C-alpha cells in the first residue's frame, strides 16, 4: 500500500522539505518555492562559486526572519570565516643536479675547495733514493668519476693516463724537479689545479771517490 502523498500547493511540493527549510530560513511558512527563499538559495550558490575570491562572508537575518549571505559588510551582520580553497601550484622542471648530488651544479660554485700535492713537500731534498711517492689530496674527498693527473717537469706521468691520488716515480733523476696535479671529471673538464711543488734529488756522482759504483 502506497504511503501518504505529500500535499502540494500551487504546483510546488514543500511539505517534506518544510522542516529543513524552516530551520534554514527561520520562517514557519517558508518553502523552497517561496520567493525570498529562492533569493537566499541563489545568493548561496553565487557565494559558493566565489569562495576562491573571498575568505570572509557576512550573514544576517532580516525583519522577516530570512537569512542573508554576502561578501559585503551589512549592519548587524555576523562574520562567517571560510577556509581558504586548496590550490595547486605548478612546479618547474626537475632539477637534475639536485637529484644527482654527485654531478656539478651550474653556478653553484667550485666542486672542490682545493687540491694539493702533500708528498713530497715543497723544496724537499732526497738523497740516494730509487723512487719517490707522490700523494695528492682534495677537499672534499675525490668524487666518484673524477680523476687525478700528475705532471713532472711539465710532462704527464703514467703516459697521460690518470695517476690516482698516489703514484710512485721510479727511477729518479738527479736535480730539481717540479710536480703539479690536476683533478678532472669524466668529460675531461678541469675541476681543480694544485700549486706546483719542487723537490731536489741528490745522487752520488760517478766521479766521487766515495761512490761505490765508481770503478777502482
């Protein structure tokens, strides 16, 4: 058996929504089809579409009990604070240098604070030696993929291939010699140039009577 039908008035059903409308509009005889109520609904729809433009809405009830909303101040109006709408901000392209800390950043300054030949020391003297060990240090430590190259008297050691942070020179020639180191990346770009270091090698002369190699 069908339930009781809601009564209609002049082409507009209202009984089922009467309580809701009464609570919203404040007027006992108010209905959705009631002209002031239409105005309120239209105002609310307009406000809902403009929430991104206004964070504060003013609410008041007129002498007939109708609730009004507006983004403009009104006498005896109550402020209704609305939450700011969530927005999406487009980000720029991915920073590949930030994603790969090991790669150099353009305009971010030098990769290395410094580099130096720490062994031998500058102006160090050697006597009767067959080999000399060269040690290069970088600050910070050498990155993966970067290489150290050492030159002796302007000529590359190890046939121009990377020498690493430690390399042994053998045999050793008499006289004064100059060492210099450079750090380069995998593309051959110079990242750090070490100051030159000079060392001196003293070997006994064949003409020296004390030389054990001199023939008697």
